[in-house]
C-alpha cells in the first residue's frame, strides 16, 4: 500500500515544483497593477480571458507531456485525476494578478454597485 502511494507523492512534488517555477512567469506577463485604473473594463476583460486561456493551454500541454511519464508509474486512473486537480488548483492559485483583476472587475460590476450603498 505504501509503495503504491510513493509514486503519487513523487509526481506531485515534480508537478508542484514545475508550476512554482513557471506560474510566476505567466503571472508577470500579465502584470497590470498600477495601470488597471487607466484601462477600460473591456481591456481588463480581454487580458483576463487571454490569461485564463494561457493557463489552460499550459495545463493541457503539461498534462499530455506528463502522460508519457505517468505510464511508467502504472498509476490508477483515480490517482491521475487527483494529480490533475492539484495541478490545476496550484497553477490558478499562483496567479495573483489574475485574482486581482477579477476582483477589480467584480467590484465595478453595475449590479454590485447598485447593491452596495
């Protein structure tokens, strides 16, 4: 039982360390902190869409290149899904600028502005 879990932990360490290196690079490409007030809502929305698409493409590319190596570990399909979930949550969670822009747009939403007095 312990020997079945060892490859899962090994792969998780590799995946998380890979994204700890590449996620800040992606986040830095979309840095818009001090210029966000000068940008229109449409520009911010387009930047958010491109950011999310790039994150999705990175997850897709990593998954299909890592599948070759996951076959060597002979993992159960459930373990592979767990690794995918951790991979996606880690990558999206490391995108500080994406969260900042989403929060900015949600605060400027017309319905929310009507609800907040």
